[in-house]
């Protein structure tokens, strides 16, 4: 019924597919419709093949996101939903992004506890059961007022004062415990504020550094909820995505610890304003600090990430001027403000 050449071609396709599947990890991202998940899925699909990356979340995805590859509904508080995805897709790498961020977490502590703590328990158990390499991001918010703030090293006292920070210290410690106790290949990076142009921030304390660009283009002015001299570590989104790829690809022998600080730059709203005024000389900023000021005042000002740079060659590319240039280029081109 089928010609020999057709059968040969079919066999070759299957063979290539098997080779491909073996060469690349199969990846599940939870909470993937947020600021980090969307660009991360795009990059991982470029690197490992569209068919090897499953994006999941509890929100309705955009048409564009659906066109980019497989999307599945998965609530991380329902262990069976995530389990089913892991099994059916033979997942090797689990990237757990679902979380309530710092400012929104303070507004709904019970939900933050459920999502950030119980949700993480579910994910850790599944990574153990199915032997997945597990990535969970942590944050500068995992430090507190008693931590050294300039610079903040990988290992120091961590007594955060937000439920977000407490839940992230919990994830760091439990992930490391699962590594030592059960051999779970847990990998964790503490991120600073992440700045992106094409995805919206999820309600963190560093969001001002994104909103300011939209308002600079829309209104020529911005009212900042932090004081002008509030220094915080920040990173451009492409560097953040690259750091996840680098830590996930790093051979075990390079990892001398399971949780690393990563940073790229540190600036204050005053300094960001000066950098913006190079492009928009008439831009004006005013200050009206709110409840987020207290959070920012307990966070690192400068993040010491020399271990990441030494152990697995972390090397961010974008500085403050590069960030400002990229934001304006993107927002003006796409009229996305
Ligand atoms: N964005 C930053 O500046 C930053 C900095 C440090 C660390 N991080 C960490 O990176 C991760 C991703 O951050 P983000 O900025 O993309 O956050 P985000 O708020 O933009 O996205 C989080 C996603 O989680 C989803 N979610 C909520 N409840 C869920 C549930 N029950 N089950 C499954 N998904 C659920 C949301 O729908 C959302 O799409 C978080 O863990 C965050 O703590 C982010």
C-alpha cells in the first residue's frame, strides 16, 4: 500500500525525532504566562525545539502565545494537574515560576502562603518522584534588614520581613534539603528586579523601573512610589533568561552551591531619571513613597554575585545605559506604552 521510499522516509523522520528528543531536555514551565515565563519559553524553544517546551499557567493565554507552542492549564496547588503534565510529556526539567510577588503578596498573605509555600511543596515532591532537574527562582527579597546590604553576599543572615521573602527562603532551604537528602537536582538563582519591555511586571517592589518608561513616553512625567535615593539591584530581561539557561546547562561539577546571587547593575530612581533624560531631556520625576518603600529599605542595595561569575561564568551583558536604550527602542517601535 505504501511505497518503499515513503516507509523509509517515515522511519527516518521517527529516527531523527528520537535523536532530537534525546539530545534536548523536555521542559515544563509553571506560572509561564508572566513577565519571565513568556520570554523564557521563547528562548528555550529556540534552543531545544518547540515540541520540547510545555508552558503552563492558570490564565487564558493570548493567541500569540498559543501560536508559539504547547500551552496547558495547570494550577500548582493541584498536584495531580502538574503530575499529569510531567508524566504525559516525559519532562526532564521543571521550571517553577508561579508565585505571588512582594507587593501583591503583602496584600493577600493567605494566598501568598498557599501559592508560594504549598505550591512549592507540590513541585518539590514531583521533582523528587520523577527525578526532574528543578529550577526555582529566588530574589533579593529573600534578605532582610539584618542582612548586609552593600554588598549582599550569597551566605549571610536572611530574615526577610515580607511573606514573599519568607516563602523564598523556605524554597531555597527546602530545595537544598531535597538535594542533600534525596539527590534532587535543585538549582536556584536569586534575581534582582527584572526589567522587560514586552511583558508586564507582576506586582513587585522594583516595578517602578518599568512603569517609569511607559509614563515617560505617555505623560513625560512619573510619580515614583520609592524615594529618589533608594538603591536596588536590577537586570535586563535577556540577561535574566540567559542566566536560567546557563545554570540549567551547567555541569554538576561546576556548581559549588545550589543557590546563587546574580546581578547586573544597581541604581536609584534619581540615577535612572538622569539616564532617561539623556533621551527625553524634558522628563520630570516626583516622589510619593508608599508601603513599598519599607520593603525596598530592607532589601540589598548591591548584590554580590562573584560566586556565580567564578563557578559557572555568569556574565551579564546589559548595563544601565544599555537598558534605557533597549526600553525606548522597543516601546517606541511597538507603540506599547
Ligand atoms: N520579575 C521579577 O523582577 C522577579 C525578580 C525576582 C524573582 N522573580 C521570580 O520569578 C518568578 C516569575 O516571576 P514573574 O515576574 O514572571 O511573575 P508574574 O507575576 O509575572 O508571573 C507569575 C505567574 O504565576 C501564575 N500563577 C498564579 N497562581 C498560579 C497557580 N495557582 N498555578 C500556576 N500558576 C499560577 C500567574 O498567573 C502568573 O502568570 C517568580 O517566582 C518570582 O518570584 C521575579
